[in-house]
């Protein structure tokens, strides 16, 4: 480890030293359970510690899904514990006193409010955003304006998440390198393929989205800016039940979308079966303008390009799972899922005018493109969980296979014209097929054990990825024939073997820690069959992580964390072949691209379990810029490639809090600011970029009479950096209205997205001989209607949730971080 790492570790251990707390009692742990009159868990009930004289709140916590709660209290003297849940009478404990010993309270049994029928179901409602110690959680199923949306549109609303619609790129807190998981599983797709998948995935079947900015050693070391984990809904009840959702929307003037989902669950005895079906169909457009200036020998050539396209998309997916609870100690599970994603761009027109230095036209050309892409996926998971010694140890095993099969077709017809609009030379007619296959195998074993007051966790993981991309280009003169200069086949294999160990526990009653180390060995081979070029990589890396949590008093908790991470180049970024978009624009891979390494330091302060402030710093070595524009001035050509920049320094400050204005109005506010600085060399000249960016998010939920709910929110992103592209500010305002009918079994939601149509992309790159400006719009304003009906047994005892190995890792990180 270098000096930076040792300095960070020194800071952690100095922070760990216990400090005297003047006039503070020794903290005690207060715990208990909550149930309703039918002995069902009091999920998410509010638990408050009150002063016995004036009922002033001293601290509080929210119960978990099973109605359990636990919190630390260091106040002196007597106190009361209050429990409340919507639709039920408040319950109070007897008068208690802090005598330095932990208190386990008798179970709280809540009774319905007078005048209410006992059989009426009262369900707790979490806010759209909650802040946990190690992650931010978006509860998608609780949002009105998320109804009928896509996964990508919901993700765009997440605080700190920015989306470059122009280049299909996702950033978290202003940084590239985001790892996106689905139900704890990495997708292994390219950025473009991933964004396409999320754009065509309906949000109605998503339970929540987790944003993890500084993962521990249990997670894969990949991901410069963190992990985004999308979790789909899963009913946890005994009996048979399900839900049906149908929705539709329109984007003016006439772009439509429709979506539907069906969820079924059955749990009886030791067997649980669940399944989902979802579908989405939609259409839209992309209107884009790109202006380029290419200098050469004292002269400038101007390229003014405008393109417009109409697209159509379809996505169908299914998930089928089975859980077998062999005993209280052993659970076996199988999960099979699949999707079919189809996207077509039946007519895209690009018109380009080439102008001389004095502004006079030199040439016009127009390209008409017909594009078609589809991708299919099949995923299988075998899961085993065993607790050989009760709650003191646990063994989990996951075996996964993921297969992707993609097909792409493009035809391009380019016609050239003189400045007087007369034909100029023969047309350029080309077409290409792009089959793509990806196979992924993953095996993972995790073991945890309590050792006295401490916890040891360790595990092994091996993953193998093989991809085969075969691009066949044909051009037409008298007849169609293979264009060997553009045809390319690229094969890529990657094997990562990993092992980790983590140790956690309490230093004292106020301070908790978790320290871990992860080792990853990477072997990869990129084979450009067409060029006869093979690039191999073989390297071993170690990734330490440390987490410290300290209770300053009953209202203030501070968390400090450090981790080292890696981002490996995407397999297509290593492909040295050139992919032409038009006669003067193409993309080129970089076989010399190196992985980037990141040191991340994060300090978080939580006040009264709701106000969260995070200060973060990261330093990146060999930063990967995924789309760097380059010029070939003598040929008037521009191409995009990936390249390593020298280094990047990144500072950020994030503040978030749910603000209960009153009983019927909840306000969620998140503010974040970041300073981004990086440097590189371009044509042997130093280049420095510095930019301060900020992001604001606010959402209001208002409960109205007669089962009506109103939601209004919006977000704003200041000017930011995407690689070497500086993007201008943008944002949107959203409104939603919800009505519950049919004894709350049916929910109707109406919303409008981007009311003022302000979500658009405008960016530029200007340094040395690079001068590019981009403007793009799409159907961001949408009017949507969604109806959800729940049927079957919705009011029975909750079953134990079946977790995959990745789910358990995330769960244990949260438990350890919270002490």
C-alpha cells in the first residue's frame, strides 16, 4: 500500500480511540417487538423515546419489516418509549430509567383506533427516499410519479445520479464507472446495452433501487463511483396472491407507450413459488445537432450535422422462482429469468453540410439509416443457505449462469451533393449484421461466524465471461459484396478469481468497526480475429476497506469509511477495429487501455436518524475517459476512442433529509455538490479540467381526504463533465395523483413527467484542435395512467425472504454499519 493508503488507515485508527463524553450516561441498548391486534408484525412503526415531563422526543427509530426495533440511548434519568402506527392507537411503555443495563421491552400490541373496523388493513408507507448508513434507497413502489415509467426514468430521478442521454452513460455523484446490478447480480453488459435494457424495462415491477457509494470488501472491487442495485418486487406472504398492473402513456404529439405486469405468489408449508410477467411497448424520437470544427494548415473546415429519428421498442420479461425450506437451518432456491428486448429505428435521416473557412458551402451529404436490434437473455440461479449452529454461523452458496444473445442490423444510404444541390459522385450503400453472444458463469461461496462479540466473514468467488462479436459489413456497387475494410470479429474472455475476509464488531459501546481485504486475480484476452491482434492481461490486486461508526450521543452518529477499487476496460473498448458511423465519423477501440484505480474516503454524519450529511473524496489513477474525440485533420475525419487520463481528484458534499411538515405532508430534500479536477496530455501538451457541479432534488407527498394522494417533485443538475464533454444544466418537474378504491385493493395513478420540457442535452468539447458542440432532445414530457389491482390473500403471516448470496452480503454490510 502507498503512503495515501497508510495515511487513511492512520486517520481511521485515530478516530477509533474512545473519547470521554462529558455529562453523558453510558449508552444502553433498548429493543423490542411490535404487533397488531391480529399478532401480525407492526412493520415500519415509529418508535420514540420521550422525556417523561413534557413528552419531548429524545431519539427515535423505525421498526423493520418484522416489527422489531433496536436503538441506543445515552440520556440520563427517566424516560418513556412510545410506539405509533397509522390507524392504530399509540402505545406506551412504563416509566423507565437508564441504570447502565440494556433493556428488552415486552411486546407492544397495537389496537385499532376507535370507530375503525378491526379487519381493515392498514399498510405502512415509506417515503420515496430513505437514507441508511451505507446506502440511499429509492422505494419505487411508493412513488406516484414513477408509475408507468421505465427503470431508466426512475433512476434519473435519484439524487446524485446523472444520465448522459446523448452517449448512453450513467454517472453517480458526477463520476463514471457505475456498476449496475439487478437483484444483486452484475449485468456484464456494455453501457449502451445496459441503458437500452433499462430504457425498455417497466418500473411497475421494481421494489426499490439502492445507491451504494462506498462498498465494502464483500462486493466486487469493480466500480469507481459505486453500485446501483435494482431490486424487483417479491411478495412474502403465505397462501396465494398476486397483482396486475396495466398502464399507458403519451408524449406529444403522438408517441405512445403501454406496459403491463402480472405477479403471482404461492406459499404453503415448506414450498414457495413465485413468478412475474412484464411487457412494455413504446415509441419516441431523437432530434440531434452536432457542429464540428476541424483546423488544418491554418484553415478550418466546418461540419454542420442534423439528424432526426423515430424509434420503437419492445421488452418482455419473465421470472420464475422456487424456494424449498428443508428445515429451519437449510433453504434451497432456484430462480430462472429471461427477457426479450427489441429496438428498431426504421428511418433516421442525417443531413451534413461541409463549409469552408469563410463559411461558404463545400459539399452536402445525407445519410438515411434503417436500424434494428434485439437482445435475448436467460439467467439461472441455484441458491443454498445453511445455518449449522443456529444464529452463530451461516454458509451460503450461489451458482449462476447468464446468457445473452444479440442481433443487430443496419443499412446506410449516403448521397453526396454539390453546394448547388446537384448529385456529386456515386452513392455510398452499405449494410451490416452484428450478432453478439455473451456467456457468463459465476460461483460464489460465503461463510460467516460469530466469535464472541465479533463477526468473521469470508468468501470465494470465480466468474468467467466470454463474448463473441461478429460484425459483417457489405457494400454495394453492382451487387452486394463483403467490405473487408469494415468487417470485424472480436472475441473476449475474462476470468476473475476473488477471495475476501472481513472482521467486524464493537470497540466499545459507542464505536463499531468493520475491516476487510479483498484479493482479485484477473486474466483477460481480447482477440481481434480480423486484424490478427491479441491483447492479454494477467494481474493480481488487493483491495482493503475499513468502516468505523461512532455514536457521539443519542442524536448524532458519525461513520468513516475507506476503500480501494478498480475499473477494468470494457471488452468493446479494447477492440482496435474502427466502426464507421458516416464517411467522416467513426469509433475506434484502444487495445492499450489500462484499468483505473480509485482510493475513496467518505465521512457521514447522521442526525436523529433522518438528516444525513456525507463528505467524500476520491483520487483516481489512470482515469478511463470512455469517449475522447480525436481529429484526423488531413482527412477531415473525427473519431471517438477510450483513453487513460493521468489522474482525477474528486470532492463531494451531499445533504439529504425527509422532512415531515405535518401529518399529511412529507417533504424529501437532497442537495449535493462536487468539485471535479483531472489532468492529461493531448499531443504532448498538458490539459487540465476543473469544474464545480451541484444537484438538487425535492419531492412532496401530500395525503388528501377520501384516499387521494398528491405528489410533486423535481430535480436540477448544474453544468457537469462527461469524460471530456462539458454538459450544460438541465432538470425537470413532475406531478402525480393517486386514488385508492375497492377497499384499497385497486390503485389508480395519473402523472406527468417533465411538465415544462426542460430535460435535454447540450454539451461541448473545446481544447487544442477539438471543437465539438452537441444538442439533443427526446420525448421527455409524458402523460401516463397506471392501474394496479391486488388479489388473493394479502393479509397473512409474512414468510421468510429468500436471499441470494449477493443479497446476504448487502444485508450484512447494512447490519454491521448500523451496529
